């Protein structure tokens, strides 16, 4: 099969011809039809995340069809359309797994990080961590739901049900999905983009944001909660200052530049800062059921698999509107 592989951090992905991966017991072999490009892939490629299996096939927003079944797989059939997310494996025995917090598992395996992912024609995944996607919707349009959507949704849940005025910092793939869900829930969205990025601000308004402006502007309203998707630590004190007393600030990214020091009075008043790590399978079940009800419509830019490096570069530079998706 054709795949794009990362040999070492800091290097471009290389086109490779690899043996077709074979499903072990409990696994599915999936013929990939679309794989989203997530900011986490950039952090893997750039070496910000240091626990990658190398070489690795990146990609954890996978949509494809079951092409072979390993022994003992139940509940999936050949040809069925499935999604494969970031959470690829958990131990099932650590205290976090036992408490329903498998996203914090002590011995996890993540797709496209420790487990070869979807920048390929074929991939293999534990069936227990795959999700049936049904037949509604286009493969490429569904791909960003598998991480941008899931992590965005988990971040939105962490922001709290009663957070009516919600700030979103960084308007990429996750934000454009979360904004649609949050607006549908009746919340008011305040979207903060890179200063002067008019295209992103127009995009945010078109997705349902009540207000969009630069992260250098002060919020026109006091926020009940805010989510930061941009990997920029300096946004943490900025967003805190926009929060009301008791407000929650959720950091939705897996990696962020250092957070600058800020005065304690900005945190005072029982404001909360928290991160969101990974996802649970229940998040996926909940969000994949919710998305068609909104309905969430993703904005995707498709690239052939062989141009994965270009897609990553466009994501890095902020040239993208919406989500990049690779098509093998
Ligand atoms: Zn565990
Ligand atoms: Zn991701």
C-alpha cells in the first residue's frame, strides 16, 4: 500500500510503499477513503510530542470501509463505513480506565502517534475503538468530526452546560464545528482569531458566531466560558481577563507554547483553567449521534495523499479555512 511516513521529527513525510497491514485478533483492516489533517499531526511531525513510534504513519481522523476482519471481531461487517479516532487503545485496568476516564489511561495507544494511522491506503485498528458511521454524508466531510469534532465537543462539554456566552480562541477545524453545535444549543459565540485575520473572522460569523474579532481586541461581552484551540499560551491570560467570575477556561489543544505569568487577580473570583485531554469512546458515541441533528457541516480542503506535506504546511501557516483532508 501507499503511505506517507514520518522517519524522524522535523523531517518532511516520505512517500512509502509498505506491506498491506493485516488485522490481528479483534482488529479491523480499513481501506481509507479520507483522513483529516489535525494540528496534533503537526505537533507529532515537529517533535513537540515526543512519544511517537518511529517511523509512524500519521493521521487519526480516518474514514474508510472495512476491508478485512480479524479473528473474534463482532459488530462490524465487510464494506461497512467506519471512523477511527485518536484514541486507539486503552489498558482497561488502570485507575483511570476503571473510573470511566479512559482518556487519561496510563498505558494508552494513540492512532497516528503510537499506532500507524490514516495517511495511507489501508490501516488496521482495534475494532473496539472504531465507530460505525452509517451512509449519510461524504467521506471527506465526515473526517474532521473524528478529532476536531470530538475534541471540540469534549471541550464544549467542559465549558459547562450553562455557559451561554462562549469565547473561542483560534478559528480552525475544531472551532468551526464547535461553533455550529454551540449556536444550535442557543449559545452566543465570540470568536477570537489572529489579529487582522478578516477571512477567519468572516468564516466564524458564517458558522454562527455572534461576534468575531482579533485576539488583541477586548471581548465585547463578559464571557461565561472560553475555549482555546490555538496553540498559543499567551491567549490564556487574555482569555481569563474576558471571563466573568466563576467562568471556565478550557485549553483544547494537546500542546501549547508556554503560558506567560499573569496577576493572580485575573484568576481570582473562582475562575478555572483546565485542559482537555484526548477523548473517551462515550464522547464519540455522544458526538456522532449529535452531529447529524445540528446538522454539522464541515468546510474541507481536499489534498491527494501524496501532497500531505503541503496540507501540513498550509495548516501551519494558517492559510487554511476549515479542515484539510487527505484523499488516498
Ligand atoms: Zn488504562
Ligand atoms: Zn486530532
